[in-house]
C-alpha cells in the first residue's frame, strides 16, 4: 500500500524532501554532506536511491535543517514550510552559510 504524499513511499518522500530543502537553503550535496558529516558520495547514493537514509541520518537531517523529524516525513511542502527563516537562502536556489551538526 502506498504511503506518504501522493502515494510515494517513505524513501522517495524523504529523497524529495531533502532535495527541496537543499534547493530552499541553497545547499548542494557537498554542503549537505559536510553538515551531516558524510561524504558527498554517500549523500549522492542516498539521494539517487542506491542507498537508504537511516534513522540516525534522519535525526541529523532534523538537526541540520532545524525541522522536527515528523515534519521531514510529511513531505517536501511541510518540511519547507517548517524551515526556519535563518536557514532559507535569500534567493531560492541561492546559497547561504553552512551549519555543521555535531
């Protein structure tokens, strides 16, 4: 049975959400990888579906973007809506300062 927004499964929903958050914060995969203490290759594999985002990854994404985990799992629209103003790029698709999660 399909789950998530518009019948997407949880993995696809999370990949879409991460892509939307990267776009709205002006991050690229390298920036996100640095913030999550992963390699760019790991982020790439997770985003293209060759590897899965883990529960610890989800916690790190939550801390990195300042969005509660349940809101991340509600899909891109909800996650972007919950994105703190300080994390938004001045121009959508622009860039901003990097936040590193400890």
